[in-house]
C-alpha cells in the first residue's frame, strides 16, 4: 500500500512538472508570436524607397502614350506607389498585376519592337512575382519591399525605351560625307 501511495505521489509530481513545463513553453511561444506580429505590423508601415530619378517621356512619346489608355493606367499605379507603405503594396499588388497584364496585351503598333516589348515583359514579371509574394501565407516582407521598389525602376526603364522609339538617327550616308 505504501508503494502504491508513493507511486501515485511520484506520478502526480511528474505530471504537474510536465504540465508546468508545457505551459512555460506555450507562454514563451505566445510571447514570441506576439513580438513577431508587432514587428511585422511596424514593418507593414514602412514606406517604399521610391526612385528619385524619374524618367519623363519626350514630347513625341508623351503624345503617343496619351492615346494608350492602359499605359496611362500603369503610370498612375506607379505614381501612387511613391506614397505606399508595405501594407499598401500588399493590398494593391493585384491592381498592379492587372495593370501590367493589360499593358502587355495592348501594345500599340508603333511600340511593338523588341526593346519596348522586353521592358514591358520585365515589368509584368516583377508585378507577377510581387503578387505571388503578397499572397503567401508567411510573407517575406523584406523580399516584398525589394520587389516593390524595383517596379517603378522597371517602369522608368520602359519610358527610356519608349523615348528611344522617337529618337531620329542620322542617315549613314550623311555621316560619310
């Protein structure tokens, strides 16, 4: 009988010790998750580093892109990104992707040249990657920020190519004289 009582006491003590240890682990895990959530919340309020050197369109390119309404929509998305936080990026990633989707599908004839098409594809690819990153369950906010900050740069690289469509090259014959 003494042995049975002793076994019960030991079993109870071990059970209580195990339960207490599990509670401490759970409390520590909850504190870690809360700290991570608070850190992510503050990271979501971080503004993007928007590029300082915007590439404007020359007069001819500007006149032609004004007729290309979906370019204008993409330009508006990129301009709005200047004031975006990471939270804004995550919420607007689908809109940015839709804008690049329509841009790819509606390239005007005078801009259907390899350099312009390539820049549009790069822009669309970045928007697709951004959208995928923003839709992940566990978001890598540093990666989201990095890709989001590349989109305006890629858009301004597109502007360079659009400008080059209208650069008049001197004829080779005139250079030889």
